[in-house]
C-alpha cells in the first residue's frame, strides 16, 4: 500500500535535513519502504484539511491507506514495528531500543529545542543574553551524560536501531550551534549515522525535493 509523507513545501533550512520529515524518510529507507511525498505550504498547514491529520498544524504526517499518523517518533515506531531493519529481534533488546527512542525525544531533544527557542523566538528579549549560556549548559549536561554512556561503542545498544536514528537526528539539530564539536565521540556517532546509505538516500531525497520546489 502506498505510503505518503507530508512535508514542508519548502523547508526553512533550504533542504539541510533538519526538518522532521528527514528522520521519517531515513526510517523508511532503513526499512526499504518506498514512499511518496506530499508538499504542504505554511498556510495550508493551518487549514482544516491539514489539521484533521495533524491537529497542531505541523509536519510530518504519515499516511498509509486509511491509517493517518502524526508525531515523527510515533511514525518511526510504526515503521520499525512493521518492517525489519530498525528494531532487534530479541524482545529485551527491542524494549531497550524503544527506551532510547524516548530518551532522544524526551530527555536529549528538549534542551536542544530550548536553544532553537532562545535563538529564533526570544532574540529580542532583554534577558536573552542571560538565558543563552544557561541553555547551552543544560545541553552540555545531557551531551556529557550521553557521551559517557555511548563510550567507544558504535551505537547506543548493540546494533543500530530506531533509538540511534532518533538520537542522531536530535543531535544533528545542534550542528549549527557548534556545540557538538565539544563532544568528539558524539560527533563521530552522528557521522556514523550520516554515513549510512539509508541516511544518505533520505538526505538526498529531501534536498532534491526542496530544491525542486518552485521559488516562493
Ligand atoms: N513533535 C512533532 C513536532 C513536529 C514539528 O516540530 N514540525 C515542524 C517542522 S520540523 C521542525 C523544524 C522546522 C524547521 C527547521 N529548519 O531548520 O528550517 C528544522 C526543524 C513544523 O511543522 N513547524 C511548522 C509549525 O510549527 O508551524 C513531531 O515530532 O512530529
């Protein structure tokens, strides 16, 4: 059955892969699943037709027959649950891979999103310059803990899993800030993710999609 992924008609990052459709594309590529992409404009994202699929007016949306899902983490969990390549066969290892999915989204990503907020939504606030170092320190704290846990392993828990896919995707959001350079083992971990053929296909597809869109 055809999978359709709804993504930005034109990602604000110009196709640098930071929008959350990239992580879903990556999961579909790791699972060997073909998909189509439906572009949505910023205005259409706030219209009833889109809100019926994504109540928060965002992307991505995943559609497969009469199944409509939102939340990139839930979409990736669905893909991983129905296809091989993203979850280990062993039940306990699979549960640990799911734990790392939640850790990526619930523990590591929130301080990183705070940095996005500080930089892009609070830049004009008088207290912004006082808040920025606090946000950086909270990110450093989590990255220090993550780096200690990863050690010299290739992936977080044995073979590559959906937990690594989400963790690498979350860490990629820090790249513009440069903070990842303070954590060489995490930078190498992210580079291993980017070196995966499935990631390369996903990145190339979203870049081609974004550059093919007609100019605004
Ligand atoms: N929890 C949801 C969050 C979805 C979400 O944040 N979607 C963003 C795009 S991915 C976040 C994002 C946006 C832009 C860049 N960029 O660099 O240009 C990177 C990431 C969105 O639709 N934003 C539009 C809106 O809220 O009106 C999920 O994981 O699916």
